């Protein structure tokens, strides 16, 4: 049995994972996750595409939004090619399109994700915040997610157990019992604390990349809560279809972030999910995502 990586090694690995290498004019290569097996985590592709796009705009312009469509499941067997189109550079805003590609069934490059990102030069303006962070227990009063997962993993076997126990560079502390531990329908809302396990460099672009990475965590599962089903029990086939993220205010991804999600609707084999991310009571980002959720009979698999 291999030793668990240290928190420092996990975060160092995340920083390396979110550091695409230039491959020529407006082309980058996103590294594969070392030791990764199976499908690429959607947050990884989003974050790598954002980083690549952001490196083609001036340092005086920060990402304020991104909109992405997942086209095919990526494979952790390959790096990701990121092709950039410079669609617009104005006095205040810039826009970039990114196509993320991997080898398809015939070996030729095939798109796995399309992403558009917008960047803005810092400017003062009108301000208000209507969103209010919910009154929930603080992270110091909650059990770490990896301890809960280790306890629940005893009920799992094979690849599902290995995936469930895979160490993650993001620390998570949920404010309520994990939905995958129950078969009871629940209200479609969740709230969890997130942060990188160790301090990050001060580069705001890296903190935005880490937030983009973690914004894909636990979001789609919110639309499963009213139905009392879980992919861990083989009861549902799910996949993200699109993902939108808006950055509102400066933040640090190595300090606790409260991620509050809700799902106002599901139907047609799709679930719609929204997220608000707070730090110290301030709304620093908003998220929206629709995903495929198809109920399956685990006895038939």
C-alpha cells in the first residue's frame, strides 16, 4: 500500500496540473494528472482552459466570467491541447475562445470542451450585494470530508472504492451529512466549506484557476438530492453538460470559502444547479451548471 501524499505534495501537484505549457502561438498543453485513471475531472479542464486563455491577455485584465460546454468525456491517459482564439480586445474588455482537445477514437484530435472567457481591466463602479451567506456551522466545527469518505469507503469495492479514497488537494467540510450516505429524498440545497490544503502563491490568476477547479465539485449532486439516489450506488448516470462561472470580488482560494448550492429544477434527464461562493460573508463568485442525470437500475448493470 502506497503512502498518502502530504498536503504540500497534493497542492504542489494541483499547481503543476493547472500550469499549461506553451506549444506555439495561441496553443497550450494542459498536463495530465499523474497516476490518473479514467475520466478527466471537469474542473481540471475548465481551469486549464481558463489559465491558457488568461495568458493571452494583458496582466492588467482579470477574468470576470467564463462559459463552457462539455462535449465528450476526457481521458486521464492523455494531456489536453488548448487552442485559443483572440476574438476581442477593447478598451476595457477582452474575450477569448478555447477549444480543449484530446485524441478521439480514431486517434485524431477531438474537442472535449469549448470555453469562452471574458477579461476586464480593473475599474471602479456601482456596488451592491443582495446575497446573504447562510448561518451554518464554521469549518472548525465540522468533520473533514476525507475522514467521512474513508469511513464510508468500507462499504465499497473495486474502482469505486479507489476513486472515493483518492487524496484531493482541496479540503472540504460539509455542513450537513453527505447525501450519498442516505436514500431519503432531501431538499435540493447544500453548503460546504472549501480551501486549498496548504497556502498558495499570491498570484491572483492561480487563485482564480483553483476556484474554477473546485467550482465543479459537489454542484451536480445537488440536483440528485430530491430523488434520494447516488452514482456511488450505481443508481444514476450523470455528466456535466455546461458550466458558467462569474468572479465578483478578490479572494484567496487557500482560505475558507463557503460554497452554497441549490437546484431549482430537474427534468428531461437533466438537472440545473446554481452556486454562490462566499468568503468572510462577501459574495466572491457565482456558478451555474446543467448536467445529465439518467436514472438506471443497478441490478441491470
